C-alpha cells in the first residue's frame, strides 16, 4: 500500500472511532432517564438496526452495487451474535462508565482468538496466549472484584465481548466470499428482523428527543461501519487497527462532557492493560499474516 494512502486511512479510522463512541453515548442517554423514561436495551438495539438499515439502503440505492451469492446461514449466525452483543453493551453503558465498557469491548479479538481454536481449528502460540492473559487481567481490574467496588453491570460488557468474539470468528468465514457492501446490507437486514421480533414485548413510544437519538445512533453506526471499511481499504490492518483504540479516548471525553464522569485510576490502569494485550495480539497476528503471504 502506497504511503500517500496512510494518512487518509488514519483519518477514516479516527472518524470511525469517534462515531462508535458516539453511538454508545447516545445509548447511554436512551438507557437512562436523560431524554425521558429509560428505554429497554432491546428497543435501543432495534433503533440501531432500523435507522442503520435505512441509511445503508439509501446509500445502496444510489451506488447500485452488484451482489453475488449470499451465504445465508453464516449471515444469520453472525448477525444473531452481533445483535445479542450490541444489546448487552447498550445495557451495560447505562450503568457503568462509558470508558470502562469501551475498554472491555476491546476483548473481542481476544475471545475470537480463543474461539478460533475449536471453531476454525487454528493453532495458537505462546505469544498470543500471553497477549490474551494480559488483556483478561485488565478486564478483571475493571470488574473491581472487591466487595465494595464490584461492578455487576461490567459483566454485561464482558458477556458482550465474548459474544462479539463469536461474531468476529464467523466474519472470518465470510471474508473473501462476499463483498463488504453485501455483508453490510445483509447483516443489517437480518439484524432488523431479529431486533424487531425481540423488541415486540418491550417496545413503547419514545419521546421526540429519544426518536432523534435513536435515529442518530443508527445513522452514526452506519457511518462508522463505512469509515472503517474505507480505512481498511487504504492501509494494512496492522497499521490502522491500533488507531481504533482512540474509541476509548472519545468515550471518556463524551462521558466527561455529558455525564461529568471522569475515569479514575482503576479505569485508566485496567484500560491500559487491556489495550496492551490487544495491541500485542494485533501485532502478532500481523506478523503471522506476513509470514503466510511470503
């Protein structure tokens, strides 16, 4: 990849990070009484898929790409886990600092690595196990296991990370079989169906402000996914993925500005350890990929 593409790849990744953090702060507004009576997490995730689907469908109507054969079974499995993971994450951010929930979400690739052993038959070396151990130690710190400081809601974020790790594993099976836009559209279409069925028992009429926030959440998620794809097209993943950890910075900033929540020492230490483990894993994966391509 030529060097002139790298600055633009960084810009797109930082935009994606800011937008992803933006979706979680909107979920926190919706999951608390900030904009009216708190909405159920399943209604928040339904809004995410509904408005993201509207945005993506509108874009595809203009672009009019050609789609190939769709691997429906893989899409249903991937989207089911993605919907469950995002619903749990939206539930978590209503109760714990946004920075903590975001840091725990960075465990996704760690769990994906672990799950790739039984599901994909991959071999995992010592370095990757060390990276996983480091990241999990950081998560344990964020859980605050002491009797007076334990965060039960952080377990929701941890469960979300595990489930999204399964989703990442399934995405690996889809990679190379279908185009990015086809995967994006199919994922959001199936997700909308699942989210609509799941929310029927919990749906209630949102306030005007909540409708605006739900719309913003969906459109921001679609924009974030688009920016992520554009970034990955312009540079190798080993170069741009570390910039995605800016999501944590944006999450902490949004939480401070809108909820006056300042990360404490435990949050900073735990997040730093998780990122260290995740970065070690990312660099190890990049080196392994280069060796396989050589």
